[in-house]
C-alpha cells in the first residue's frame, strides 16, 4: 500500500478524482501547507501539489513528486529530492492562461497601452504616435512547448508570421511559418519584430538573452517574457533600454522575483510589468487540468507504468 500526500487546497470534486485514481491501491492524505506533519512527509511514497522544497527534503521514502506548476527549478537542486525519485510537472494545465496572457502583452506593447495607462492616471489626453499591427508582424517564439505552442497558434491565427525556436528539430506545426533550433537563435533575433520567451528553467536558458543577444534584436523590436525571469540578464536589459534600444518590453517574470520596489525597471515607460500573473491558477480551470494530470500519473505510478510529463532533473525541464 502506497502513501500519497497532497499538499495544495483542493475542492471536493478534485479530491474525488484523485481518490478514484488511487482506488484501493493507496492511502491518500489531503493537507494544506501549514498542516503537513513530519509523519506525513516521512511516510509519503508520493507527493502531489505545491510543497515547499524544505518539505520534500524530509520525505526520505519519496519515489514520485507531482507538481501542479510548469516550473520545477527549486526541485532539481541536488539534495532536495531522493536521487531515484521521479519528478513530474503539469505544463499543459497552465498553457491556456500563459498563452492568453502573452497575447494580451503583445497587443499592450504594440498599441502602447502602458503609455496610455500612465496618461490616464494624469488625466492627460495626447496621441503618442504610430502603433504596430500583429497582422504581418514577424514574431519569434522561443520555446514551443505547451504554452509557447499555443501562443504561437493564436498569434498565427491573427495573421502574424511565426518564427519558432525550439531545442530539437521536431516536425514543424502548421501554425509555425519557419522553425529553427536553438543554435540558430542569433540569426532569428535580428529578423523578429517581437520576441516572445516561453522558455523553461535550467542552466541552458539562464541569461540566454544577454547583452549581446539583446543588441541583435532590432532597435524597434519588442521583447516579452512569460517563461523564466532568469532567462534575461536584468543588468544588460537596463543598459540597452537606457541607450534607447528596443521599443518596448513586457515582463511577467523577473530576476529577482518579486521585483524589488526600487528596481529601475519599474520607472521605465517602455517596460510593462505584471506580477507572475500569466498563471498562478488565476484562470478558472487551471487547477482542474493539473489535477487531471496528477490523477493520470497517480494511476500509472500505482500500476508501475511510465509517467507522463517527466522532468529531466539534469536539465530542469
């Protein structure tokens, strides 16, 4: 009999779905973060939800951790999980919310909504020059996973020319006009009117947008990040913005996070900042989709079958 610990607030229907998946093959314990006991952790063969890394460190018998997030960075640090434990996440659960937020940020930049929002606060009426259209824009999407792929699909439907950049040379989706692998990133950046980053965490993506690459972008291009905050070098970003490079930037994730109140990025009119609100279960249905992923993996775990959404702990995705 396996002991499965859930560490996240769940409603009755979500609990029932997990209980049905477990059947008589596991004992499920439902907890919220502040009520987890030492005994819960020590006895857990599997953990589902949003535990703190310090909790996971206490789960000596852990064989499987199912996160409700797409991000896994704190859990791939050596010493957090037992070496042989399997880590799975739920990127598909957040795809709709992240993709639609990225679409909203794209229009906000191209239509200068940040600038007009500032004017509204001052009750000031003034036209601020030309705007740009999504139709015909060349949008480079860095990361064509669940969220990046859905964003690319939506923008392609609106008339954008999509330049997709991904790790591996997989079959090109119909909604991607041109597809590249990461080693062609430098070439792609100079072609794009908008660069939208939907990248996973890990050493391979940390500061992937450094000063050199930021300068490869067109001076009047736009940069959007809804993936990982540390994918952009913040010092380099401030430097190029101060020099007038880039028409606008939208950040839903930052380095560090939360962004300190005295950070210079807050005061730059060309920068639009949202507080990691692309997901965070703010869109109804997101948690339901994460529970469905967890339920499917729970069945597989108890049956000794291969799990879905397995994270390569060496890469962080």
